[in-house]
C-alpha cells in the first residue's frame, strides 16, 4: 500500500524535507542490502534513471534510484529551490513541483480562493500522476501549516479537491499550528478558517 505526500507552503515543505531525510536514514539502517522492499515502496518509487520518460519503475530487486511519492507546492520559490539544491535534490521528481513567485501574503483567502482556482488543474494533474505510479494507493498525506497563507489556504483547498477526485482514498493531514509567540497577525484567523475545512474534508488530523 502506498502513500502520496503533499507538501504545501513554506512550513509544509521544510517539515516534509525533514521527513524524507529521516525515512531514508531509518530504512537504510534496517535494510543493509539495499533491496527495494514493501516498506520503502510505501513512500518511494524505485526508478531506472537510464530509461527516458515516466517508465523505468522497478518493482523489486536492488534499489536503483529512489524517487519520493511526493508533490511539492508553494506559492513562493525559496524553500523548494533550497530543497532542489540540497542533499535530497535527487529524491524529488522535478515534474512534481508547483511554485509561484508572489506568495500568499499570510492570507488564507489568497491561498484558498486566488491560488486554488488558478492552480487547480495543475495540482490535479500532479496528484493523478502520483496516483498512477501506485499499485494500491492508501492515502494522501498532507503536510502544511495553519498560520500561513499558502499552507492554510491552498492546503485546505486541495483537501476538498482530493475528496472530490479520490473519494475512496484516505486524507491524512499533519497540521503545524501557530505558537503563542507567533508574530504573524493574521495567523489566528488563518487557523480558524483552515480548521473549518479540516473538520469537513480530512479523515484524520495530526496536529
């Protein structure tokens, strides 16, 4: 059974990057022979990089090149560009990224209403592509923040999209809530608006 991780916004992508690093290190510790097994197939595809295009997926045998079952979304380029220049750059499929340059200005409505409708088709295409690479897709795992504009607004917009397009697939959400010392004045409002969407469209929320 496979899971597709969807990282949304600056915080979602930073936390997601830590997750992929930990997953790789933990699996390497228990899989000394480098065999592509059921455990690692839950979150990674094994790809033969010598094959051009979307083919080249290997279902068993030695690990060739691991690609995360992930879609990275942010309405600013900074964090995603850092990931693509960092040690995990080869883990992500560059066709599975969506970025903009303006950002959501810490405004839930901009992320949800403006970028949601603007990027709906692109996001759906990436999600479908990720689902096609799975033999048995069990869940979408969304990582986002509640206080920012993109994470809270666009993150909850795509939850509703997933419910409509993949009604049989679970929607698990890891939500990073703002702290008491948060200096973003809109974060309590963003969080309340996002919580309403989580309540309606998520199967499981892990704050």
